[in-house]
C-alpha cells in the first residue's frame, strides 16, 4: 500500500506544477489527426505540440537503460506490433523475468484518460511512468538513479532546449516528455472511424453488429472511445490476491472492480481482462452468454445480456473488428527511433 500512496503524493505534487499547462490547453492541432467525432482530450498541454518534447519522450520510451539492469524499456511491455500492449502475455514480465499480477494494458489514446492502471491508482499521465519505473517486479529503478542515467547519457543532449536554462534534466522533465510522446500514440484510423467520417459504409453483418452493440454494450463501452473510464466487474469469482480498485479506495463497494477497457484494436491486444485470463475474443464473447447466471456479478448494466444468442455475438464481433486500426502498428512517427 505504501507505494500506491507515494504515487498519489507524487501525482498531487506534479499536478500542481502542470495544472496551468492543462488548463491552457491547445486544441485542434492538425498534426494530431483527431477526427471531428472524437471528444477533446483530457490532457492536451501546450508541450504536446513541441516536437522536441515528443522526440525526447520517444527516446525515453524505447530506452532499456531506464531499467535497473538495462534489460527492458517501456516498449518491452507496450509493443507497437501489439497495439502498444504486451506480446500476447497474460501477465507483464519485468526485471529478471519476474511476473506482475496484471496484464499490461494497451496505452494508445492515453490523453483521454483521467486515471491510469487497472485500478485507477494513478491520477495523471505525467505520473503514470513512476509506477513501472520503481516497481520491484518491473523496471526496479529509483527515480534518482533514472535521472542520473538520463543526464549522463550524451544522446539526450540533443533535447537540451527543453531545459530552458536549467543545467540538468529533472524527473519532471522526463515525465513530461514521456507524457508528450504517449499522448501522440493515438488510434483513430479504424474502419469505424472512417464510417463515422462518411468515408465508407459497413456491410450488412457489421451494421447488425453495430446495432446490437449500441443496444447491449454501449452502456459501459461508450463510443467513440469505447470505454466510459469507470470501474466495473462482470465476474463474481474474485482473486484474493487482487481486490482491484478496493486497494486504492479501501471502499468495500469497489472490491473486485477494474477499469472498463477500450474495445479498440482487440485483434492486436489479446489476452484480455486485467489478469489476461481470456486469450481470445471468442472466449470473451462466449462468456457473455452466461449473463444472468452465477458467473456474473449483480451489475445491473449487464444482466440483460442473457437475451443475446451465439449468432448475435458473432455479429457483434464483426462490428468489433471494425475498431482495429492497422495504421497504429505501422506509424513510423511512434516507432523505435
């Protein structure tokens, strides 16, 4: 628990420092290629529009020297080829092959989030990297050591313009640069997005799946982001090792709740759920046939799913596949430099 409270405290400190930037956000930068049907991002500070910050964040994101034994980087668990999720692993694998307790979430469209991690235990994108950096089972490096390594690496001298007269990079510089780069990892190049822009039309099966999705699934997986950013559960077999959001709030009502994940790019980001326990989209969908049975919790938002048939779910799957964005996997601007 101590590490989570520490992250909250760090987050509060950094939020004070960056609040002015967030409130004075710049909206509509054509370089971000955000379609009109997408809402304004939660985090859109001016530095996001400065290439030097983004380029430094990109370098940091792929830099293995930022783990204690220089073996892994942020990209090790958030690989572009997997939609910036893990390499098909159920649980994240960090320092010396140690396994975490959760599946590494995909980190595209992060600027729209107001909280981070499966339990929402981090409250700002500029604080989020502190958790994997300092986790003993992930990168296992102190922020002090990380700052020293960045300042001792001559490759970062190319970005010194962001120092604005300061002599060394601080942890705030590093975290802001990472936030700037992660905010550029956007995914709005799917067939769904093209449909919303009037560029193409769905086929008959996709249309039927879309209608079923809007009727049965859109309450939690709200389009166009395909999440409502809340915390929920559809299972009653909790893991005693992971009480979910309860670990953060200590509110019994939050026991077993995890963040509602986006449904974009499901073809690339398996396995699914917070613990990576469901390895295919067909498995996830088939479990919803059990809605109303003992498998599920009492969340009223999903109790009506008992009415769905196997054929309905296949139509919904056809729609969900329209949310894949192959451009995310090939965008050279966010690839390893």
